[in-house]
C-alpha cells in the first residue's frame, strides 16, 4: 500500500514537473539568445553576429512554440479518441449509431413532432435511470428476462429477499413463472441464499395446486431456498398499512438492486427496477416485518391445514 502511495506521489510530481517544463521551455531559447546577443554586441563589439543570434533565437522559440501547440492538439485528439473507445466498451455504439441514422431519416414535416416526442421520452427515461436509479415499468418478456437473468447471474453468497402475493398455482401454471422458479432452485444450489415470504390464505393453501411452488422451496431448503408463509387475513387485521405498502410483491438482490411488482399474473406481469438506497432499505424493512410474523413453510403446515379442513367437514 505504501509503495502504491509512493508511486502515486511520484506520478503526481512528474506531471507537475512536465507541466512546468512545457511552460518554461519555449522561453528559454529567446532568453539565451538575448544574453548571447548582448555579449556579442557590447563586450565583443560584433553587432552583426548579435543581430543574427537574436533573430535565430526568436525563430527557434517560435518554432518550439508552434511544435508545442501542435503536439497539444494531437494529444487532445488522442484523448478524445480514448474517450470514444471508452464509451464503446460501456455501451452499444452500433445501436446508438442506428438511433442517430433513423432520427435523421425521419424528415417528413408531419412526423417530426412524433420524432421529437420519442427522443424526449428516451431522454426522460435515461435521466431517471442515471439520476434516480429507478426504471420505468417493464412488462411481459422484458420483465421475465430481467428477473431470470439477474437470478442466474447471482453468485454464491448473495442474499435474495422476496415477497410473493400472487396465487401460488401461477408459479407452476405460467411457463415464465415456472422458469423463474427453477432459476431460484439453481441459484440456491450455487450458494445463493433465497428467502421468500408467501402472503397467502388458509383457504388458498388447502388447494393442493397452490402448494407446489412452496413444496419446491421445502425440498431445497437444505441449499438455502427458504419459504415462509404469512396469512393475508392476519396481516390485514393487524397491519393493513404494511399490506398496502407491499402491494403486488417485490424481490431484492442483496442491498444492490430490486424489482417491485406493479402487476402479477394472471392479469399480466410488470414492475420497475430500482437501485435507490432509500427504496432498498424501505423494502428490506418490509420483508423483515413480514418474516417476523410468518411461519417457516413445512409439510406439517399443510398437514395441519388438511386436518382443520376435515374437522370442518
């Protein structure tokens, strides 16, 4: 660490020295030529040589200054090129080029206002991502692609916290949800800790079709895929405000990013992505509040529901 600090200081000193030399050097030659010219003119009484020395000195100084300016321009171009290359590594330059090309192609007077609306909308969405760290709502295939891809990219040691509100049979009845469920299982096997609170009801879980997704969690609990169940009717009675805030559910990938559901199947699937620290902290707190009131899912839980159902009959 000390060596790195020393190197950094050395680099800083070299840059400062280089900057001073760059400023001083063009003035050294005219200064030397003036001094030599004065010596030739007075002590040696050679005004002709003195004049030649002064002219040559100023010509050399002018040439040096011109060379310095030219090098600065060239290095400026190199810096700009490096910035472009840096951008090309961070984004899809080809697609940006397509946007510019298509923008120019829309030159009909009737379509220009629509073209500007598209650009304004795009800028607004990018600004929201850049500054607020929150996306517009994503839906359908884009929604599932983001969720499944993020789950598959999660590495060992990552903690995932999720709350599911939708009908549990949807997890195995909708192909995309089933793929997402399997992505959860595979992530747990890789060492990702996945905890999910199912907000359900006793009547719903008496239906065996609504148990399958929770059973998948129970089967892989030894890998770190944990399911909790909290009864909707109990939360509604004790803390309706928490239920309102939870909305349609959410999933957090550690303390880095999350997706908040705005619509869940069968009505559709949509949500927005957020990396806002305040949002992450707030939703993690909601998860903890629900987990405290929840029961760890187990086969005994279902057996108890079956027993109560028979007694009621």
